[in-house]
């Protein structure tokens, strides 16, 4: 899997939150994209990411006006970067106030949502 496979749209279920990673710069560890927040706002975001080989995952974080968000995507069973599932925590005043799983939309840029269940099941076997 290429690091650029991190680019894409990720959907939560059933909450209809959406994280889209539009650009990423590995040298600086910065990314840009959009985020549909729990209140339904569609926000432009920018933040940081790093490939955390010690924890065998990719970490990603950003701030919006109402909260901070921290995501991670575990590496696959072969310890390779894998971006089809992100776990996201929402923080307000330093406390976790929400916890969601986001699945990569594998159906294409303008198609319906694919929550990736089969792919995740394959990875867990």
C-alpha cells in the first residue's frame, strides 16, 4: 500500500460524520481536507500526521472551533500502513467526549458510501 492511499473519504456509521483527506505532505507531516462534524457543519481542516512505527499505526490530528480530534489507523497484520479504518476521538477541555470508527469509502469519488466491512473482515482473519 502506498502512503498516498491515505488520501480519500472516510465515513462513520451510523452518525454520518465524514473525514476527507485531500492533500498530504510526508516531509512536513501536514494534511488538508474537510470534516463533517457531529453538529452537521462541513468544515475545512488542516492538521498533522505521522507514521508511528513504534505503535504500528498512523496518527492524525486536527482542531476545529468546538473540539480537538485525534485519529489513528493501525498497520495491517504484516505491519504495513493500512488506511481503510480510522479510530477517532473527540476531545473537549482535555477529556474524550466522543469515539467513532471511520471506514474508507471504496466506492469512488461520487458514488454511495461503502463502509468496507468485507475488507476489514479479510484483514482480521
